[in-house]
């Protein structure tokens, strides 16, 4: 029953630290909302200008202007391009078009040359003496220009293949894994922010441990013959509930804002629970190095910063592996458990993979949790338990 008493006591202490609790629970949904606003207000827009200088060609007493037909075809592709928001505008004056590109009011200027139709008709008759041509003006250092030029070049090649009844030299079929073909930028950052909501447990868990030292109740608990496992287990249970509540609130916020996911929510909660335990174990290290809640709020900022920004939680981050264990790569940030949790969430929420596929990540998190706990418990016992006991 002692562990139940500790759980009840920890719940009461948590209720007294209501502002810290609200900070922890609200940080995940807050980050989700902020990233949603950033992505919504910074969606890319690619502006392409088109000038048709094609003179056309007479075919069976009918004037065919492939330049004009290509422009219509080019515009029609926009409706099939979900992830590429292009705006296509036809203009007449080349100088004004170049000026707009220089001032970054447009990303690329495409000029269809005068012999465009003639060259296409010759190719239809197996006369390859000339190739249909266009000229593209743009800033080669601009990412928007590069994307626009690649897309325009692909559209041109596809149009010429259709117009000349030709066949591609190579047919490429693209198959999206999981739901990666349907997700947007917002969907990609959600798994990381879900882990951010758990990382914030460092504050509540560290303060929960150190509060017993600060309030000088730790020795009363020791005199009651309470074991270290019961003491740490009782507090950890409450903090685990806080972590699960935080990630569920964050996920609900993301879904309301349009997050699309596949896979099992139960697996996600299992990952969240294991990750919460690892953060709680690491929080014990912070609590062992501090003596008050104020010190936690100061000292704890450094590891929270590392766990948030150097594990891929706040934004995508990749690095070369230092070594591998049974084929599983270990990077520098791999010594921080959230990096493995993010990998596991990406596999389950986006790639729709099962529990077996994330066993390496789960194993890594559990090993790190044990290491964090052993280090934290040893330091906590040395600094706060043995020292206080001597003072009696």
C-alpha cells in the first residue's frame, strides 16, 4: 500500500504545482498550433510566366499552334499537382517578364520559340533535324526557380511525347510508402512535436522528485521504511499519467488542425509511455543535481534544449551513425531517447508499420531508460538520501 500512498501524495503535490502542470500539458498543443500557423502562412507559391512566340504550322489546311496547346496542357497539370502550388500566367512582353523575375515577383520566365510547332510536326514525320525548344529565364541560385524549371521541363517532355505519339525511353513508376504520398509539411512535423510534449515532463518530474528534498519530507519517508523503488515508482506513475495526458492532448489538437495518420493509436500510446518513462528517468538525474524547484527551472533548461532541438523533435535532423548494433545505426543524438521515439512514431503513424518493425527503437529507449535511472538513482541517493541521514 505504500506505493499507493506515494501516488496519492504525488497527485496532491502535482495539484499544488498547477502552473508547472499546465505548462507541461499545454506546450505540445501550443507547438502544434504554432507550427500549423507557420506552415499555413508560408506555403510555397511558384509563379511562372509564359510567352508564346510560336508561329504555328499548316497541317491539312489547318493552322496548328503547339505553343498555345502546350500552354493549355501546362495549366491543366496544376489541378493534378497537389503538393506543387504553381501559378501560371501568359504575358506578351519579354523585357517586362525578365524584370519581374529579377525583382522576384515571378520565379521563372518561359519563352516558346517561333519554330516550336514546326519542329514537333517534323518529329511526328520521323524528321529529327530540329528539336522543339523553349528558353527559361531565372535566378539559378533560387530554389523556387529550380523547382519551376524542373517541373516545366517535365511538362514539356510529356507534351512532346503525347504530340508526336512517341514512347519514353524509360518508364518510371513512383510508389508512395505508407501515407507519404498524401501527407503535407504539417503532417511531417507532428510526430516530433508529439515527443516534444513528453520532453516537457522534465520540469514536472524533476520538480516532483526534488520537492521532497526542498520541503524536507524526504527523511520522513525514509524513516517510514519506504523503499527507494516505492518512492520512485509512486512518483513515476503520476508523471507517466501526465505524459500520456500531454501526448493525447497534443494528438487531438493535431487531428483537429488536419493531421492525417495511419497505423495504430495503441502502438503510438505504447511508444509514448515508454518514452515518458525514459524522460522521467532522466529527470531523476536533474533532480539529483539540484536542491529546489527554482534550480530545476534553471538547470533543466539545458537538457530540455538538447532533447528538443538535437533529437529531431522540434525540426527534422539527421546525422551520420557513429556505430551500429545488429544493423541498427546509433548516432550522436541516439544517446537521447527522443530520437528513437521519433523514428518509431514515423514508422507507425506515416509508414503504417507494425510493432515488430519498431522493436530496435523500443529496445534502444528501454536501454537508455535503464542507464538514465541507474545514474540518476545513484546520484540522488548520494546527494539527498545519505547526506540527510547523516544530519540526523
